[in-house]
DNA sequence: TCGATAGTTCGATATTTTTCGAACTTTGGC
DNA sequence: GCCAAAGTTCGAAAAATATCGAACTATCGA
C-alpha cells in the first residue's frame, strides 16, 4: 500500500481545510470523530459505496484533518486535534459548536 | 438591477461559508476587507476580468460573508462581521489570524 | 444627451470534484 | 492456502465550479 501523504501540522493549508469541510458528509465525519474519538470508515459510511467513502476520507486526510492508523484489516480514523488547534487556533471548536439554524 | 439574495444571519450555512473561503482569491478578498473596512470590487481585483471578479464577490455575498451597498456607480463591499460572529463565534478571527507557513 | 466608469448577467468552454463499479491489496481466521 | 472483511485504486461518466468575452444596466459629469 502506497503511503498517504499527511501534511505536517505547519503545512496544513487553510484553503484545503475549508474545501474539505465544505462537503456535508465530510463535515459530519469530522463532527462524529470529534465525539467518538476513533472510528473505522465503515462505521461512518451512510449507505454510500465504499469507493465514495474512501474518497471522502482521503480528502480529509490530505487536508490534514484526520489521521488513519491500521488496526489489523481495518483502519481507524481520528481527528488531528492538537495539530489543527496549533495551526489554526479556534477553528475546530468553532466547527464543532456551529449548529444548523 | 435584480436584488442579490443575502442570507440573514441565522440562515448562513457553514458549508457555504467554507466553500466560499476555500478559494484563495476569495479568502484574500475577505482578509483585505477586514483590514480596509470597505472597498469597491475594482479595488480588490488582481488583473482578473471583471466578470470573474463579479462572480467571486457574488459567491461571498450569497454565502453571507459580505454585504454590498451602492454608492453612486460603484459598489462598496464590507465584511458582515457582527453577523458572522454571532452565527459562528470565533470563525472570523481564526480566518483572519491564520497565516501561511 | 453622450460618454465613461463600475459592475452584472449570459453563454460557452475548461477545469475540478463527485460518484460508483470493478479489480486489487492487506490482514485475520479457519 | 483459501476465504471473507475492510479499504484503496483505477477509470469513466456526471455534476459542480471557474473563467472570460460580449452585451447590458445604472450612475455620474460634462
């Protein structure tokens, strides 16, 4: 398996973060990871085909928002809280507390 | 001139805001408006054709980030600071203090 | 009234994203 | 070794965005 490019904390670009969060499904993933701590891709997929789910996780990973670790045959995803907070203080807490309507 | 749809503060959707800010040119516009207070479209265009500039201002307007007021033949644009702060506390200050590298 | 200036709108093309099936990889269990 | 489970990758097609010229609108000044 080729290794996914994970930007270092200082390399996280705010445009990429914004783009990643502009999709409702990805935003939902981020919010759930914030609550659940870690989760497999499958645990968060909402009836979507796995290639689509994989695509969205990749966007989040490449933007620097999540980290993925292998646990046997499954991958556990987690928010990169400290990294994001260090790079963009306040952003995550704003995203997580923002409510619709 | 048809009236541009401006979402009310409570109607501002975070996905739309993120999408609007995911473009480097639009992000730059927001940052400059934060510093300059008000500016015409032309003052912020960077050699782009005016139809493109107009498009980007429209995306910002429809996302709820800026407000445009007519002043004679020109339009003055301003950040909707209070509205954004009320709707998503911390977001704007995070955007404005985030620096590249 | 005639320009000139500042934007907007329209339409067409180009670029980027999204979506999803099929084939492939990796790991664990039998 | 073989099979199932969990993802990834590839490729193609669909959808959304961006770009830009041309025509149009509104306002100010001479």
